[in-house]
């Protein structure tokens, strides 16, 4: 079974960013083919900036032991949040080696649509993650169409992800748009 962790860097708990990231997982994978752990950093803000922190070390370890991580953040000052950066700064060099990662960013408009590619992807690659597909940038004014938009993105990147995830751990949903 595929082990998936979603890391949400939005300072607001249970945010639209979290909803988009978890919908992405639902659209990519068949039910029952994965386990999902959501790390909503807003729930751990009291520990994110505490060094050392056993709680944060456990969360970092959990994400690093995943087959796939979805790393999601709203756009703040043209990039990801400091909350997410503080979480990722806890990893040593190549601390996410071998983990497949999907960068996700949300924003109010398309002005920062390259944020996932220009800012978040390089950080994940620096940590050793495999980032085989373009990140998802989602304009939050389109929340009423979110399942459809996320499914369309999933169809476009499906083949890139399949070649990097262990086939024995569960397949990507072949009928993504109808899920």
C-alpha cells in the first residue's frame, strides 16, 4: 500500500489549501490503494519554531518515510509560507531522498502561477525529493470548480508519477476524471 503524507503550510487550520491538496490525492489514487497522513502545520505552530522538538522530529520523520508527499502552501509574498519553510528547514541535506513529491501552491490570481515551479520545487529537489511532474498552482477563486480542475491536472501528470512510484504499492486511478 502506498504511504502518502500531505504537508500543509497554511497558517489557517483546515484551509482551502488543505482541501485542494487532499482532493489531489483522492483524484490520483484509487480508494484503498494508499494510506494518508495529513500534517496541517497550523495545528503544530507552537512546536514548529522550537528547537529541538520531539513532536516536529516525529512529523518530519513520518513525511520522510512516505512514498509520496504533497507539499502545499498558499502564496505569501510571491512564495511559500514561513511556516512551511520552518518545517522543511528541519531536514538535513538530502533528508527527503527517494521520496516522490508534488508541490502545490494556491493564490488569489495567476500572477504567481509559477511559484510551485520556481520556489517550492527547487527546495524539494535540494532536500533530495524526486519531483517528476509540474506542480499544481490553484487559483482560489475557482473553488467551485476545484474537483474538476484538480482532476484535469491529475490526468496531465499521471504518467510522470507512475514511472516513479513502486508499481506494487498501488496504481494510479485510470479513470481520474470520473472519480
